[in-house]
């Protein structure tokens, strides 16, 4: 590993990443490629849905493969058309009553597991969330979640929802790694969730580890390891994008979450309702079940293990075993909730939910 850090140090000098000229002077970020010089897990992370959470539309082949695409908006009676322009950019055109408006699409929100929502800029520099999103399950565009609540009257309104600068920055903040809020939006190398979004800026860490006396394991290495956080602190960190969890003294917030099934969209908020979380004495963390470097589906075979570890015969006195089955625990105890027309979310309120048991259970 020592040779790896030396190699990184040489690479930093070669690229001008010195004390006077860091990779990003305003922030201290070095980029995931630098992290990958010693941490192979970062290369896996680059393929994850986190990393794909914000991209340039031109990087998404399934969208370009469906162009041109035309959609008649029944609400506004406008004709919406996705196509490539002369500069090979994705654009959305809205035509209604002789009016014609264009939106140049610069960002694509979403990994594509559930959907992808393009966001663009009009000629007056206004940022607009496209009225249409791409849905892989349908292999077509349809209304963006929440768009049906709006009733556009003009061609320009039919393009989509106009975002204030604050709203746009809130969206970008959860879909970027190193982003300084501004009207121009994030740059290409900031898009998606990468190493330093969770571990913090890595410049000091890289310099320290490439130095003559790198600290040993367990010493301060100038980098955050979220896995070492306490359960609620880790939940708050993940909840910055997955739903801010209320503290146990915020009774009104807890009551609202419990009584509102739509909050299943926010796993960090629902988890605090679970006895498993509240009685596990800091044992149930996000990272116990989720490896943030890879996708949830890749750990499906292991996801029962944390449940069985507590609810085993050996611990029957403390935590009862399930009388129905010993596998696929989440299908009953974390059922999926359809909180949007096109989307289902796994409910992280772990409980005895009255749902039909899976086929083959005893």
C-alpha cells in the first residue's frame, strides 16, 4: 500500500497538484480517479447508481436511442417533442396555438433505475425541470412526478416547472459531489455522487498519506469514514438526501411520518419508527444493510443476515424469530409502497406489516 501512496504523490506532482496548486483550489477536492489509485472500491463505486445520479443527457444512450419522441400533453394540449439539435444537444420543444418554445437540456437527474428527469435552461437563463421524464419500464417519456398537479396554459409553461435558483441548488446538492451553488449549475466533473461526497475533500488526506510518515491505521488520516459514525449520526448524514430523520423528542414529526404512507419515499425518516432501530443499541446503521459503493440489488443475497443475526434461536428471549420463514425478510417486514404513479419504494419502517406472505413460505 505504501508504494501506492508514493505513486499517488508522484501523480499529484505531475499534474500540478502541489501545495500551491490543488486540483480544486476553492474546495480541496481531488476527484475519484485520485482516490482509485489506492482504493480499488472507488472503481466499483463509479458504476453504481449513486455515481449515475446526475449526468449530461448526451451520456445516456437509451434516451438518445429513442429520439425523436413526440408527446401530446392532454392537460395543455401542447405537443412536446424531444430531439437532438444541430449541435447534437438534447432539446425539448413545446408547440401550442402557433407558439413554439425551446428548452436546451443540460442535466439528467436519476440513475435510470426508476426514471430520468432532464433539466434545462431556457434562452433567458431560467432553469426548468422538464415536464416529461424518461421511464425505462415503459421505454418512453411520460409526465414527470408532480407534473400532473400543474395546469400549463401556454407553450412556455408546457416545457416544465420553472425552478428558483434555491430550488435548483437543492436538487443539485443531492446529485453532485463538489458543487458550489451558482446560476450556471454544476460542471461535468462534479456530477453524480462520488467518493468525496461522503468522505469529504481528500486533498489533505492524499498529501498526508503520500508524505514521509503517513499515520498508521487508527490514527487521524484527515478523511472521514462514515462507517464509524454512530447510528443516528450516520442516518443524519445519509438523510441529507434520503430524508432528514427527526429526533426522538420531535413527536409531531414522528406522528406525521407514521401517519403518512408517502414518507416511505424517504428511508432515513421511516427507519426511526422501527423498534429494530430504537432497541438495537446503536447496532442498526444504514451501512449494516447497505454498501454505498455498490447497488442494493448486488447485496440481495446477504440482506437477510442482519435480521437473522438478531432474530435467531439463540436470541429468542430477546428477539423473536419469524414463524413464517427465515429468508427474504424485507418482503413482509419492509413492504413496498407505491407513493408515486410510476414508482414503488421499500418502506424502511421495519415492523410486522400485514401483507400476504410470499409464495412457498411455511
